C-alpha cells in the first residue's frame, strides 16, 4: 500500500472534508488534490519519472504536503522522509 493511498481514498469518499488544517486555514481534500495534481503536472512536464528522488525544504506545510502528494502521483515518492 502506498503511504499516501489513504489520502486519495478519503479524497474520493468526502472531497469537501478538511484534509489539512494550518492555523485557522482549512484546506479540503478536493482543494488539496487539485493543487497536488497541478504540481504533479508541472513536475511531469519537467521530466520527473517513477524512481526519481524529490526533495522539498519548506516551512509552509501546504507546499510540503502537496509536494509529497504530487511526487507520489508520479511514483517518485519514497517512504524515507523527515518531518
């Protein structure tokens, strides 16, 4: 099972439900999936392929989470990562 598979399952089940809460901001599964899909498209356009490694150094939780989801979408996500 992919580490982010539960996210996609929850996004399909209840897209309007909050997926991420950062301070007072709530981001729905649908919105987060949309952002992750756009990031995945950009990474794909730049040549990212399954097995590539992706790094993200960001204090912005939304950027970090969408990078993980987008990388997983393209098969470039590995289970070893630090929070």
